C-alpha cells in the first residue's frame, strides 16, 4: 500500500518502499551503462581534434561557400538517375510485397505453420538491413551502377511495405469477406472483391510513404557506387571540392523537400 | 428441399453450438429461427453454406449432400443459397452496382469479374433488382454513402441476383430502426413469395417474426425447442426458449400491429 | 417497369472511373507509361556482368548456410560492441534532448517564437540523412565513434521530436485544463497534465528509434564513423561472403530481439 504510517500520521507515497527501491536500482543500472558507453566513446576519440573542431568547421564553411552554381549543369543526369532508382525500386518492391504480405497475414496465409514464418523471415531480414548494405552486396555481385541501386532499394523496401500491408490485411472487416465467399466466389475472386477494395487505401498510402523515403535513400546510394547523385557527392568529397559538395547537398535538400511535399499532396488526395 | 440431419457443431473451445439438429424446410417456406444470443442461430445458418464447417451431421440441398462436397462443388452449390447479413456486409469501398453484381461471382470467371465485364443479362438483372428495391438512382454511389436500410436492400439484391433457391438471412434487422426493420422484413418476405424461395431468417425480434413468417423454430443451447406456426407461440413456449419473463406484452404487440401489415398476414 | 429502368436495361454498364475527367485520366496514364519507358531506357544494365555475378550471388546465398563467425571474431566483436555503444549513448542523449524540443514544437504548449525555432531544428534534422551528417561530422571531428554518436543523436532528435510534438498537439485538452485550473505551475502542469497522456507514446517511439539507431549504426562505419559497418565493408571488399553473412545474421538477430523487446514493453505500458 502506498499509504504509510509515519509516527502516527498517514503519509501518502506514490510507490511502496520496495517499488521505489527497484526504481532507483533500475535508474542506477541505466546510468552506469550510459557512463560505460560514454567512456568507451571518449577513449576511442582523439580529443585534440574535437577541441580543434570549431576551427575546422569554420574552415570547411569558408571553403564551401559560395556553392559552385555552374556545376548544376552536370547534375541533371544524376538527379534523373536518383529519381529512377527510387521510383523503379519502389514499384518492384510493391510488386514483390503484395504476395509476401498475403502469405504473412494470419487471415490469408495458406499455412500458418510453414509459409507464414517464411514470409515473416523475408520481411524481417530485408527490413533489418539498410539499403546501403544491400547496395554494397549487390555491387559485389552484379557490379556498380544504377541497376544495383534499383535492386538494393527494391529489396530494402519489400520488407517495409509487406509489413505495413500485412498489418492492414489483418485489420480488414471479415464479414465483407464472408459475404463474398457466400456467393460462391472462388479464392481469387474473394481476394479481388472482398479483400482488395479494403486494403487499397492502405496500399496507396504505403506506396507514397515508401517512395518518399526511397528518394532520400537513393540520394546517398552513390556513396558506395550504386548510381545517382551520391556518386558526384562521393567524387567531390574525395577531391575535397567543397563548393561542389555544398551545391550537391543543396540539391539533395531540395529533392527531399519536394518529395515530401509531393507525397503529402498525394496522400491528402487519396484519404 | 433443405434437410439437416443430426447437424452438430463443436467449436475448438469446446462449446457445443449445435446439438444434433434435425430440420426439414420444404420448397418456398419462409421460417424464422428465434432464440437467445448464443443459442446457435448464426452457427446453424453458417453451417448450411459451410462458412462454418459442421463437426458432424449432414446437410442436403435438394438431392445434393453439401457436407461432403469438395471446395469446387461447394462453390457451385453456394450459388443456390443467397445470404443476407446482420451488418449488411457490403464491400464498402465498391459501388452499389459492383456490390450487386458480386452476387454473380460464382457464375463468371475470374478475369471477367476482375475487369467488371459481366454478361449483359446479369447487368440488366442487377438494374431490375435495384429498381425493385427502389435504389436504381444509387447504382453508381459507393456503398458506404448509403443509409442502413438502403445498404440492407443492396444486400438483398446481391443475394437475389445469385438466382438462389434458398435464402439464408442472418439477423437482417438487428442494426436497423423499428420502421426500417419492418420494411426490410416485408421486402424479404414479399420477394420470397414472388420468386417462390425458401428462407431461413434468424431474428431476435419475436413480434416481428410472428408478423411475417409461416413457421417458427425456437432454438435453445443448440437444440430445437419449438417448431410450429407463429400463432402457437405462447408465453410458456417463449419461457422454455428464453427463460422466465413477462411475455404477454410481446405477443400482444403483434396482434395490435397486425393490421399495419396486411400483405404479410399469410 | 419504370422509365429510368427502361433507359438502363440493355445498356452496357461500366464502373465509374477513379479519375472522373477523361483527359486527365489519359494524361496521367500516358505520362506514367512514358516515364516508365524513359526510365527503363536510361538504365544501363550490363547483362553479361549480371550473368557473371549470378555465380557470386549463389556463393553469397550459400554463405548464409555456413556463416563464418570465427575467423574474424575479434573484428566482429569489436565492431558490434561499438555499434551497440553508439546506439545506447546516442539514444539516451537523443531522447533526452528531443523531449524539451518536442514540448517547444507543440503549438498548444509553446509560444510562437519557441515553436518556430524548435520546428526548424526538427526540419533540418529530418532533411539531412544520417550518412550525410556522418560524412560532415567525420570531416569535422575526425574518424571514430564520436562522429557516429553525434550523428545518431542528431537524427533521433528530428524523428522523436516531430512525432512526439504531434502527439502532444492531439492530446486531450480537458485533462490538461483541469490540472491548470487547480492552480498548477507550468512545470507541474507539464508533469501532471501532459506527461501522463504522452508517456506511452514516448516509450513506444523511443523503442522504435533505438531499433532504427542500431540499424543505422551498422552503416555509419562505411564513412568512418565507427561501428560494425567498417568490418562489413572490408568483408565485402575481400569477397569474404561467409564473414559478411555472419555479420548480417547478427544484425538481423539483434533487430529481431529489439523488435520483440519493444513489443513486450509497449504492451506493458499501454
């Protein structure tokens, strides 16, 4: 009981003695872990560089401004590539995500014991690994270029889209499905009439949401050689051409802002 | 025409929803299934078209034994049984017309239905049915734009366009106001008469059932407790079905209101 | 038979189209098709190279069946530990900073100038991807986990503050007003009127962000900001697929464990 008797008076406490002790111990452990982490980071850091950081930052800023505006003429194609990587990657991912989602959803999976775990494994493994790592891997396999970027984005997005989609499938109204089944419809017809219309809004929302994220991710894929504007960024960084870097970062910022605006508009139109 | 033999359903949880129910429904008979919540009314109806798989027992529709059918032939037989649902169960994001036409799914192939290319005869029939229930003007509206009563009419059209021999009606009025409830019940019974359909109607409202149907089945705890014409439903019978309560008022109400619905007297 | 019915019977029926204006519908369709064609034409795929790569792809897939945890165990262990350390430290700092910023970015709590400042911090943090921030911070602070730690903290602020601020903005006003009406000070009001309402969401979002931070920490090593990424990159460069597979499996395992944990915790607080 949180009410305690202290020298004859009833004192209300939020927690009992044991509870509050438990809380303190938890906090103590948390702080100890954080202190350990911080100590590790600080050990691996050359503090001289850190104290020097403001000067270096100022130095980089001086060299990066003004951005090299005329460089924009060479960025047209990389921007186009970036857009393609994001869009085609998203489209491929959606095509793959739909069957995976149907196999993973409890109410549509053909077998809960065998197929559902496999579908979930696909979802978890593709989702846990960043698209840059997928790009690294694909470059090792199929060589550098835009194609590797498209595939990397596609694989990374499959799990993400399939997860959101299968959650939407599990939330559908089952009586509508029952009604279509009762008419004597085949399995595929039940999907097309009973399930598809119900998940369409979620599907459209997921597609636009992921496309927005993919625009961001595809701008940096070039850092590992998978095409797009990141290639120029990486090349400019290697030769320390800071005015070019500044311009590229501005372009990426613009792309991110525009894609966010587009996806917000489209989502508004759908819902 | 419909025959249930020792139909039993035991759920995985161990609940026995149906205990060896025997029932024969002749051609063209409209019967009401009454009973308290949990008596197994919904389960009974769903066991007939096997939306719920019965544990044991047999269901015959005409000469066909439904309980033994493979999924392909079951789909063909389901076309002969139209179903109407409590919460309408329309596909809300499809148009009224698509909802009605979805009753033909058992007759058309996948791609035809996917591309919405139904045979002209189906389309005409859909328009006729919508006209019959007074919703022709709503054909291209989305189902979720309609009111409850309108939605249930669309549900009726969807069941009828299957060209069924039997209607399975699950609590058609539970989500409707009293006036609309009566209109819907009247519509269902009229349409059954016009087309000579048999129907099993699950219904909570005893008075409403007595007003419209030819036969009443009382179900309690998964077993048939009463089977007879509506005017033999006495307070004693209702007590055995539902438990003790003052039933006079319920039955009286029917007699008072009988003249409201002269066309349903038979 | 009514006249409207007569007019319809015998006519073909079509589903009303999603986009009602005909020209717009065709323009959208045609534009999209044209874009797809253009996009496909500009992608250069060296099919010979892809075909060559299939063999390596097969090896990689096979490597997953026999991942090699041992031969680079020291590198893997150090890298993973550093990733975890960065994740923990950055999550703690990031969450601690994002709470006041979220309060400042909620229009129903903060005055306009504070609101604008906090919102612009969020906007900057969200617009810059982790990896770009990491590149800049490595250039400024030098190689090592400090850059990674700062990157993740910065990214956490944008993510968490935005979602938390939205939650605060949509909270139940009446509860908060009741506390205010009791004569509470501003800090008391936040503690009693606001905090209980947004706490479950804060915990859920924090768990989710820890998950993201760990996944991101795996790539920061690619640009020298510490963590497992450097080891992974080396493994790929040397075509040591079995070691790479081992690292990926560990990452997947940790992410799964984190997801499970966050599921359990979220269930308990809600």
